[in-house]
């Protein structure tokens, strides 16, 4: 794979199915992993998601619809490791804002989790009463990490400090500093074990948020048994079906106005993580635009 590899469209859609004019959803790849702390490689995530997506069935057998018919356009990649973190965040914000202004739903494909900050900033300008639902093994609530406030371990701290209501779900690893911050701020956390024992606990937490939801999914939220391809795998995460059921219910209760998926670290010989991530992106689109009982536009 090279930086000059041929452009890929999400789902392997033909150019006439994915023109920007007709598309409701725009994929924004952000191949960035400059602040990754443990294992690099998430910069290759967007390309791996797009490649895996070309092998998916475009028919959703659960909802019995073809979600691609709403129009999914894949935009050129934004930023890269040559950019300092604050430059990357600004470029992601600008690109996201541009597609929002055109009436599209931009979907950022990371890259490390710091890609979320630019997207949330743009979405908040379009939806001032935005809340964030984060699926993640980690709180990402450190004040700074390895010298940078834009490190991927800090990104939700920045979001919370900007006054955005949040629910963090699937959490199972944090520092003392983060645990103290959660207590002091009274943040809503649904640990992985609580969600697995009582799935309704996540929905009860979501019910206390505002109506317009931005969803950020760090794929290390999933159990590494089904998603080993990530930089910081943590044991004991949720599986596929309980997560789909949560996402379906979320799209019924709230207006999911946008989302991103991040922290996929493609593996050489095992494409299961890439494929899960591509299918996850497609399922969120399916629930958002086609699930029975979903919140209307
Ligand atoms: Mn994480």
C-alpha cells in the first residue's frame, strides 16, 4: 500500500452512485497516528476500512434494506502525520464544517482518537445543543499526555472542557487522575462490566443527554477477541450483537446527527478487525437512516 494508491469508495460503490451532490453521507478519511502512545499503525486505518468495505454485502439482512441508496460519498483524505496535532484538528474541523454546510452527514474515519476533536467542534457549531456518546475502553480524560493536550489519551478531556455533555460507555481502563476527574465533574460513565450485566444502564445514561447526539467509536471498545487490530487492546469488552442492539436503540431514542470511528490498527494477516469496523460504519448508517422507529430527520 502506498500513499498514492488508487482512490477507494466506501462500499466499492460506482462513481455514479456516490457523487457528492447526491450523497447524504460523506466519508472523510484522516490517516493520522502521530501521538499514538503504544503501537503506531492507526494511520493505515481509513484505507483498511475502505478496502474491507468493498467486500461487504450492501444489503442489510437485518433491516432488509440497501443503506447505500441514501448516497455515500468518499472524500479525499484530510491531514496526515506531517501535521502537528493542532493543525490536524483544525483541518478536520474545516472539512467537517464544509460538508455540514452542504447539508451532508460527514463521517470521520480515523486514525487515532484525536481526530474526533475537530469533528466535534464543527458539529457543535451546526448543532449547538450537541451531546457526545463515546464507545471506548478508555476514558481519554488525561489533561496532557507525553507533553501534548491533543494526545489521543486526552481527547475527551478537551471535549468535556468545552462543555459538551457526554456518556462514556465500555470503559475498563483509566488512571487515578482520570478517575478523580470523573468524580469531580460527575461524568456519566457506563463501565464495560455494567453494560454487559445491565444493557439498559447505557440507555438510561443516554436518556439524560440532549436530543442531538454525536457518536464517537474507538474500536478498542470491543473485546479484543473480536477486534484485536487496535493500538491499545483491553480485555473484557462488549461483543457485536449487544453493541448493535445499543446502537439501534440509540437511533430510536435520539437524533444521531453524526459519528466517527477511530483507532483501527490493521494487522498483516488478519482482516477481521478491518471488516468488523467497515461493517460497523455501515450498520450505524443503516440504523440512522432505515431502522424502524428511528427518529426522523
Ligand atoms: Mn481507547
